[in-house]
C-alpha cells in the first residue's frame, strides 16, 4: 500500500507539470494555390502565421502573407515578312503582400487534431500590370506590316487596401510538436478584389 501511495505522490506532479507545459502557441507556414478575382488570374498564396492561446479554444493570430498571380491576356501571334513567327501575347502579373491579424476558434481540439475557423482583418499592398481596356489594330486598318496593341488603364497600378479573410483550418500532429494541415480561405478587400485560396500548412506548437 505504501508503495502505491509513493508512486501516486511521485507521478502526480509529472502529470500536473505536463498539463501546465501543454503548448499554448504555434508558428506555421502555408503554401498553396489562389485565384485573383480581378480577371480570375490563377497563381499562388504563401505566408507565415503566429498564434497564441488566450482562452479555451480561442487564439490570437498574426501573419505576413503574399500572393503571386499571372496569366496570358489577349493572345496575339503573327508572322513577319521573312516568315519569323512572333508571340506578342500580353502577359499580366498581379502580386501583393498583406499583414493579417485576428481570431482563430477551434471547434475540434484534441491532442492530435484541430479543426477551426479564423476571421482575420487585413492590410494589403498590391501591384498589377492588368489593363482595363485592351484592343488589337490589324494591318488592314493601320497600313503597318504588323498588328498594333492598344492598352489603356484607368485604375491605379499600385494600391493599398483593407479587407478581411475567412478561413477553415485543419491539422494533425506528426511528432512531438510538429503538425501538417489543410487551409481553405476566401478574402475580400476595399479594392474590390476577391481572392479564394487553399493549400498545405506546416506548423510547430511552441
């Protein structure tokens, strides 16, 4: 009986300390695909986020992220008088960086798995080569030996915007502190851009 009592007294503090040392924060990196709603341009989303627990299943979150989207726009091919083929297709690129911060709530939070929702206000800088109007004038109308492209932009090429991102997160533990996860999200901003994105997450509980 004394042996059992000694074992209990010895092991109990270990369980208490283990509970106190349970990770209360995390650092994660994400990478995936995105679609830029202005022109529906495919591309990539990437970022890093830090989160810290402040209440049961609630986390404060801060992150720095980026998007890179590119696509051919108004394809144009023609041949010169010597037979050389020219690719004059306009290639558009839209890229941005953003600072996000907000709240994550985990509906499911077990030792090995977590599933939650994040609501993140954001501040975004963006630059784009996308034009508002693009037309092609052919030789029959210009008396030139090759087509001429006419591109006009009314909106600014560089913008700052505020917005918000709504995200679903799922992850499962793959070691003592590392985890893999899936991310699905959609974001809106004051520049009238909508950017859905999804991808993989690699994180570490701190």
